[in-house]
C-alpha cells in the first residue's frame, strides 16, 4: 500500500470518525474490485473522473538499440485512461 493511500485513508478516517485500519482496508478492497472489473470487462467508468479501458498493443519487430540485433516484441494488453470532461474543466478553468 502506497503512501498516497495512507494519506487518503487517514483523511477519511478523520472525516468519517472510523478507525484508520478500516479505511485503509476499505480503499485497498475498492482498488482490488476496480482491477478485477478492468480485467474481466475491459472497461470501467467513473462519472466525473474518467474511464479506464484495456487496449492491445500488437506484436512487432524492432532492433535492439545497442547491438542492432532484431528483437521481437510480443503483443500485450495495457490500460488507457481518459479523463472526464468535468475533471478536465477543473484542471483547466476558463479564463
């Protein structure tokens, strides 16, 4: 569990008058559920925050930059994030 989760869980514990350990476990469990949803469905959307979606990068051949030898890069899945309009507007207020 990273430092950021601890900071968020500590703030939630104070605001909700709950034990810090409970808040940390809740956040960790929530993140696990989000990961499971992304793996199982390929997409999850949070209104006002954004969308996480799975894309597949195709396999390709390239050259090793140091040796010049050919290298095959296999296909792999990756997660893309697209922020919601509401978040983009908060980040870049007009004027």
